[in-house]
């Protein structure tokens, strides 16, 4: 099976929750990249991960899809 990257956008309520998710994601061994916004006092505004295999995807189950209800 060829590697087929997928982009999934999720949302959280605020920077505090985003930081919690960042810590949770790296704690299960998923490489993660934070993005900070200089215009917002270097606030953490997004994170991205490497491609995640099926066995590690379960960590994301409680995240809400961006724009989802």
C-alpha cells in the first residue's frame, strides 16, 4: 500500500486546549510541529503532525473536525 497523506483540520476552543493537545500528541510518540503567530504575542495557533498510522489515530478521536458540529 502506497503512502497517501491526508490533511484533516480539527478545531479546539482556545490556545490552552491546543497546548494540551500538543502535549498529548507528542506523549504518544507522534512527531508534532507547533506554529506560533508573531502578531499575536507568539501565541500557539496551530500544530501539524507527520502522517499518522492506524494504530496511533485513536488519540485524535475526541477532536472536533473544523467546521463540524
